[in-house]
């Protein structure tokens, strides 16, 4: 409770009994009883433990919709809790996250993405949230937008002046079907640009391996 | 498995140890519940390529890869693959002075969870745990390689790399003969903590855990070193281990708190590169060796000090934090992937020499934060805050000489550009309670981000300034309705590009800006309502409307509009019947402007603007009920329907309607991320007596996925980039169609004791 006074919950008049059932019985595997809206609405999960998000979603209704999107952290499955990332009892950081900035939080689990790299991708170094949304997304890999559109928000790949990727503006003509005489461009399919630029979080490959273009 | 075998005795020993320690603890009472049962699942994954024959090359024969199914999505974070025994154990011991808890579920499964914790009230507490997680990404993907999961992918035979129809006679170009592999990760986290305070304001705490992640993940890569040669999907081995050790010690009282924390986190990857035979770089008699580097090892060390001082004048509380961390690694650059072309039949023939034989990576971050909350006047509360964060890259700059030998395709590359940034924000929140039922709030914040790189033009603005203002009003005057309305405005101004960037045709801020730094005005409205219009009836509603207008740039993102509506209804008496329902609806629209052709040229058939319109929706409906049918029998269940849609549409200003850039006269819209899911979850519980209960359940799930971008993402075919079919693409089909239909049945007997 060190930073309770600085947190948003205190500011918004949230009190202990808004979340805690002071005289309730803790659920299986729990030492504290949390309040939830009942009856719960959930797909089948393999845990019988009390799920924290059911308490948080009582107020944060938009997060309820997000964590049930096709791409999500395993929150509804009980493997990630809201309090793994946020401190509901107050924090100095924005959104009451447990670390100073979002990247420090994301990289505490996704340690394989933290580098250091010879070739850095600046938006990655600055904020994971430029490309990813943490609670849930319609798009694979919790992306805020689907490639290639996401990449094109910064990289104008169709410009002749950018070299290399000339005239590869991707639209629906790239869709492959059994009757089309055209083959598909894999700059459109699936992960789009990331089909080749897979080391998008950073690379230590030699320049000859196009590490600076995040392909190796 | 070894971990599990080691950990279970430790966790069980914990129970006995605490039992012994609690022998003198008067009134120690055990309670708990043990459940054992059976679970059966039946899942049918949809086929990947139903009705979608693959054309080997334009006008070439259609080849159908083997029809495989993918049931990974059903098992994404749940180990439901294996039917059989399931069980839970929950034991709690409570004494006057001490307590102990043990909980376990999904034992010996990939989502096993074991937890033991206990302590003596006010003196010490501890916890030991093991939390396993499975992350099934996609099953039954295809690869022409042997050795999926290892660090070396090989072919057994020869490869015709021409991409011609004749190549299909080669078995390695025929997906029907390829190997299957699953992309799946198993994560195993075990650790614990011990905290000692000994009934004093002082405390110390030690935390330790180790996380291992093993499996295969998909990784794409271009043939040779150019995406113009087409891509290939590679099954990539994962064998990570992260160890975290931390210490925290401090002093806590009602007046305040201060603590010091130290963290050491090491990341190890036992497979640092993936080698694979690259047919596009063959000599005709042998394949070139391609190398893709895998995540590097690293060590993070961090120290922080937190403090809070309460009961200051004006009922103030001052809180602060400072922290410093460094992330380091050291990598010798003599290995294959660090100096060579990465794709070469004779790798030594195309070496680009790095400027140093070793890369010493070092990222340093520093943070300072302050927050002062006060009540300077009756009914007025304030919060003044300031945060500062600095991220500096002190890694060894590595430059490369031009490639030598043959083929020499690589030009010299100047030193890697270390990226640094500094972020500071400061703000003031005000809240004024007009009376017991009305509260007004408002605030301002200014945030500045300053970025620097080495010698290259910065591809983002040097600085970005955000000014945020908000107002909110909360009303609890009505017995049956509470409400809160908030409006927030953010103005972002970016500028100060590097001089060379401003004139570069590649990076021209006058025409385009990275989306995360583009200038914008953003308006956000949020309304929250809670109502109890009748006994046993609760209603909740939330609406968020956010528009972001980007300005000052003719190209790049122009507009983003988001709407979210969430409604909840709950009615019922817990002793009789309760029902809850919710509806969530989200709509997102974004517009971007781009150009095709020569930058800055007059509009023509080949030089023109394109407007992209992106649209996505998410609809969610849930219904749940519980019903105590009889004194010993309860039923509960829920149904969830969710649907996502997405589409991308185009308009353009080209004077032409035919040609290489157009197909049937225009740019063709496409649909993405169209999914539908139905999930039914029913459970009945019969209480036999005060000790025994029987629980049975049935769940049904149907998930449908359709995405134009995944059509044909499977097999071998000519690569179109652009209008050229001389190259090849080898695609695994991973994620192509995760649709499934599944039934789950389970029956459990639970014994409760106290």
C-alpha cells in the first residue's frame, strides 16, 4: 500500500470493500476473498481458482471485451492476473503498472526480446505499445493493427525512392485463389512484412545478413 | 518432468514442516477440499485448404498440399489435448499464530499449478510455487525440412530453385511429401519468496524464480538475404531460461515507508542460432548454409528506492521512487551469423568484417518519480506528480566493412545507431467534492520525449510534446443511478527532425511521420452509469468515444476513431435464481494516405495517391445464470458469443485503371480477422452430505476463422514480388485456419473436510 495515495483508485473513491469481500470465504487456492459479479460468465477453463479479472471487470468493462478477443494474454485462462502487471493498491506509474514504463514490464516476461541489440528498432526500444495492445486484439500477436498496414504507418514501402520494395503496394489483388492467374505476394499474406523481417524486435546479425533490416 | 518430481516433495514437505512448527500453536485447524475426476474432450479442427488448390506458378498446375487440421487454438492456453484424470487439492491450516495453505491443480499436465504458502502472523511469510503454461500456437504446419525443433534444418535430396513448374517433380518442392510440425511453447515457472518482519516495522524479503520456455515457434526468413527472393517459414527451436533473484528490505509504519530493492535477472538461450539449407544459394551440387540468429543472452541488474511520507501539512502524502538498471550482454562476433553473408555455399567467401570482434551490449535506464497528494482545502484534493525516465544505449558501436570475396553484394555499413530517449511528464490532478453526491475533477499534464541516435538521420522527431487536459464529473445524488462523465483532450506536437532527415527523400517529415509521433488532436469521452432501478436488479453501462485527428502531414495516418459500448444487466436472488448478461461492442476506423510511384511526382498513371480505410469491430454477448434447483443441487451455466470483423478498403487517384498495379480495374479491398466463437459452459453440483459433493459439466466451443491474408498461406509456389514469378515461397500454413469445434465433459467427486 506504499503508493495508495498516488493511485487512481484512491482518486476515484474506490474503497477496500469495492473489491474485497471482507467477510467472504476465499475461493479455492486463494487466501483473500474478492468480490465478483455473479453468476460468472466464462468459457471452460482448466483452473478452479478465483479469477481476479472478474473483480476488475466489474468496473473496467471495456477490458472484459478485450481479454476475450481472439488474441489475448491468458487472463481468462487464469495464467496471467491483472495484478501481475498492475498494482491495484496504487503506483506512481501511468495506469498503475508495476514498473516505470511499459517496456520494463513487458520485457520482464518476454526476456528474449530485450536485447541488447547491435541493430535496434527505435519504436520497439521506446514502447512496445506502439505496435502491441496488452489486453486483447482482433489481430494475431496482440497487434494494434494488422501488417502490412501496421508497418506502413511508418514505412512507405511503395515509394520508389525507398529502394528495394518498389511497387509492392498490397491490396486485395494479392489474395490467392484457385482460379486467379496471379500468384500472391507474401508481402501481403499472413504476417506481411514480418514474413521476412522477423527479427523486428532487434538483431545482432551482420550487415551482410541484413541485420540492420531485421531479417536475420 | 524432473522439475515436477523435485518440486512436489518440496511443496508437500512444506505442509509437514509447518505442521510441526505449528504444533504449539493452539487452535490450529485444518480444512480443505480434494477433488478427483475424469475429463474427456472431443475436438475437430477445420482443414487448412478446403477448396483452395494452390497454383505452383502462374498458369501452372494446381497442387494440393496434404489436408491437415489445426487444433492448437482450442488448446492455446489450456492442456485439453489429453483426456483422463483431473484433480484439485486445496488445504488450509489456520492457527492463532500461524497459517499454511497448499493448493494444486492440473497435476502432471502442461498447465499444472502448485502453490504452498504460509507463515506466522506478523513474523514471517513464505511461498513456493510452480506454474506451468502451455502456449499452443499452431499445429500440423508443414515444412520441407527435416530436423524441426533442432538447430539445424536439412534436406535429404536436391532442390530445383528455378521456381518453374518442372520443379514440382522434385519431392522437396511437393508439399504432399513435407513433414509436419507443431508450433508450441511450454513454459515452466517455479520459485518462491521469504519475507521476515518479526513484528517490527523493518522487513526483508527474498524472491527467486526460474522460468524455462521450450518448444518451437514459427519464424519467417527470406531466401538468401533479400526478401525479393521470396520467404520461407522455419520451425525455430526455443530453449530459454530466465532466472530472477531479488531482495527488498525496508521500514514501514503508518507514517511512511522506505525500501531498497535489488534485482538480478539473467536470460540464457541454449540455442543461439538456427542453420538451414538454403536452396536459393546453392552451387548446384550443394546447399548454402543460412543462419538466423536467435535471441541473445543478457543480464539485467536493477536497484531501486521507494519512499512514502504521510501525515504532512495539508494532509499531504509525498511518495517517490528512484531506480537505475543496466542490461548487458557480451557476444563474440566471430561466429557464422555475425560476420558472414549468412547465406552462402562457402560462407567464408563473403565476409563483412565488423569493427570489433566483440559486441558489448549495454542499455542503461534511470528513473525518478515524485507524487504529492494533499487536501489543501475542505473538499479539495490535489495530486501533483512528476516522472523522469532516461534510456541510454551504451553498447559497442559496430560498423561493417564492405563484403569481400564472391559474391560481394554487401556495401559497408556505418556503425549501428544506438537509440536513446528521455521522457519526462508532470501534471496536476484536482478533485472538488461539491457535496456528498457531486464531485468535479480536472487535470493537466505535459509530457515530453526527447530522442537521439548516433550519426544517422533520426527517423522520428527529436522531440514529441503531449499536452493533456481533462474534466470529469461524478454524480451519486440519485438512489437508483450513479454516473461519471469524463472528457480528455490531448494535443501532440512533434518536431525538430535532424537536418539531413528533413531533406531526405526516404525520411521526409513534411510528408509522413511515424504513427507514434505524428501530430494530433485527440478527444476522448467516457461515460459510466450504474443503476439499481428495482430490487435485485443491477444495470451498468459504459461508453467510450475517442477520435484522433492527425494533422500537418498529407501522408501517413490521418484519422482514427474508436467507439466502445459495454452494457451489463444482473437480476436475481442468490438463494433462488440469478441471471447476468452483458453486451460489448467496439468499432474502430482508421484512415491513412500513401503514395505509389516516384515521391513528389505529378499525379499520373504510375504516380498517385492511395487512401487506405481500415475498419474493425468486436461484438461480445454473454449470458450466465445460476439456479439452486434443490437444497443439494445447483446448476450454473453461461453462454458467450463473440464476433470480430475487419476490412481494408482503398481509393486512389491514378489516371489508369489497368496495369501491373491494378487487377480488374482497381485496388481490391480485403477482409481480415473475421472470427465467430460460441462457448457454452454448463455445470451441475450435487452435495451428497457435508463432506462429499459430485460435480459434472459439459462445455461446447465452436470457433470460426476467416482471413483473406491467410488464403494460400501453405505450401510451395511462385513468389509474386512484384509481378515476377521466378522466385519461390515456402509457407508452413501455421495460423492459416485455427477454426475448431469441441466438446468437453467432466465429472468430479469432491471431498471437503474441516
